[in-house]
C-alpha cells in the first residue's frame, strides 16, 4: 500500500508543482509566441500521459496485490488493447510533433524586409556586426581574423567597409523591425540564446547558421551561450538592448565602422580607406536600412 500511496503522491505533487511553482518563462519579447504554444501543448500531452501511466501503475499495484491462493492469468495477446494503445500513442506522438513542424517552417522563412545582423561568438564573448549605409554586410572569414580584425571581416570587400562593429559590447536593436541573425563562431561550438526572444541556434565554426525574429518590447536582455564551449562557458554573457527607434539611432550614431576601426593600421596607405568608406557612424545611422519606416 505504501507504494500505491507514493505513486499517487508523485502525480499529485508533480501537477501541483507545475501549476504553483514560481519558476516560469521570462515574459516574451519577440514574435515567437508560437514556440511557447508548442511547449504548452507538449506539457499537456506529456503531463496527461505521465499522470495516466503512473496512476495506472498505482491501480495495478493495488488491484493485483498478492493474496493467498490467487494465480495470475497468462494472456500473451490482446488485439483490442494493442490496437487502442497503438492508436492513442500515434495520436499523441503526432500531436507532439506536428505543431513543431509548423513553427519550424516559420522560423526558417525569413521575411524579405528583415535586416541582417551578424553575431560572432568566440571563447568567451559576443561581438556583433550591423550593415552600414549600403544595407549589406561584407563577407567575412576566420582566415581574416587578426588582432586588428577580430571578427575576420574581409579587408578588401567594399561592402564590409561601412559595416558597424560592436566588439564585446552591447548590441542594440530597434523595436518592431524583423532581424535575421547570421551566426558565426570563430573557434568552437557556441549557441546564441536570448531567453526572452525564445529563439536559439547553434553556431558552428566554418558555417553560418541563422534565424529571424522581431523584437516586440523594449528592454535589456541577456545573451547566453547554450552550448558547452569550454572553461569560460558559464561566464559567456552578452547584452541585447531593444530600443525605441530614436534611442537606437542615437546609439548607432556612436558606433564605429570597420573602416574607422581599421584606419590607424592603414594610415600609411594612400588609397585606403576611401572617403566613402570612412563614413562616420552618424552618416551610417542616417542611411541604415534598419532606419527605414516599417512597411
Ligand atoms: Cu559559448
């Protein structure tokens, strides 16, 4: 009887803990409420199955407990029971998987007006690159990484000269504009994760992964690395600040472009960087694709 009681208490305790626990998701700050809905569907299905299976076990332990003279009936096949179990299991697994497929399809279908922002991970910090006045990110490669070019922006690519670099500092994004994040790692596996955005993705050295989202409320959010990436992994924090458009512009105006950051090393060169490439941060702010009014 003690076992029956323990099994029932496990179910009651788990359900109460789920509903009364103070730990729940942080309030969402992106368009990905689909992901929350999918997780809630999974909670319901797995919760119901968990309670049903454990309560059934408790029932069996009680109903078929040892009694003198009782013999168990041997029943190797029960077609009716097996069909029911198969149908219910198939329905449960389908209900667990199908919502995720719809969400995934949206997750990787980037809106055409999304602005690309590059996130670069390295042991153990986050850096970012935003397109400059041309609205395009220049190419980049880990082979171009040097002490003066820590993100490996291709030095000769004209599209990269006006890119805004945010090295090991806070990223700001404007509210309400879709963002496509391009994820690069220049050393080991990392994973860009902002819990309030609900989205996360592995970053793999040698390839560029991506997802998109639209920030839906202003605030300061922590970036976590969700992939064990070495000794400093727990300390690999970053900050994303979602601003009003005005605050975002003010911040963008203070940032430096790749050409500006490369300038001291190239001061001896007569032809680099060009006057165009030396556009000031403010100039970048005035022309950035991010600043266009929402369509
Ligand atoms: Cu990491």
